[in-house]
């Protein structure tokens, strides 16, 4: 179940965009803000107490800061796409590889805590759905075939289960 839910969440979000054809990301910004706040609350109230109970408290702050800096690094390449700041250029024929790669890394890292704490799956799913909707709107707005957009969304959807699998095997 922890491997299937993230994939289903992304693919259902993609199908929603294909069927409903929303034109603007503006209506999803509130949902995106809620999902990020919800995930932050889960991290603070569920994961941090467990981390402090099982780890050396002196090193926790360093790892939290490294995680924040890594997220800022990823946002530099994604240009804020995970927050709904996507600008589609009609003249551009190029696929935004850095954007897609950074969102895939973001998604992969979301799967790591699921491997050790599967109760957080619903929080990550709530966080993943608006990102998938915004990415779907962006990909379908590019000059690429819808089948290619579906392939990239499928690739994006399997990143979280891969992160979960990595956490479970190490």
C-alpha cells in the first residue's frame, strides 16, 4: 500500500488535469500551502520526537540544516515549481530537465521517511497531489505530446516508492 498510494495519487492528479483542463495554477495555491503546512506539522509532531528519542541530539540540528539547505538548492533548479510558480514559455521547445530532475529528487526524498514511519504516507500524499497537478498543467502546456507528458508523470510518480524502497533496504 505504501508503494501504490503515491503512484495512484500522481496518476489520478494527472487524469484530473487531462479531464478538467484547469488553465491556471492560482486555484491550487491554497491547497499547496495547506499540504506543505500539513507535512511540516507531521514532521514536527510525529517525526522529530522519534528522532530525538533515538539519535544523538547534538547531530540532529546539523542534519536539519543540511536538509533545509538541500531543499533550497533543489528550489534553485526547480524555480519554485513545487510552490506553483511555473511560467510556461510558448516559444520554448525545450523540456525543462532541471525542473523535472529537481522535482524527482524532491519526490524521492519524500519517500525516505515512509520507509521508517509508514503513518506519514497520507501526509506525503496530501503534499504530493497539488504538486502533481501543477506539474501536469505545466507539462501539458509545453509543446510535447500528451503521451510523453504521461510518461514523465509516471516517472515522477515512482520516485516516492523508490525512496521508500531505499529506506527499507538500508
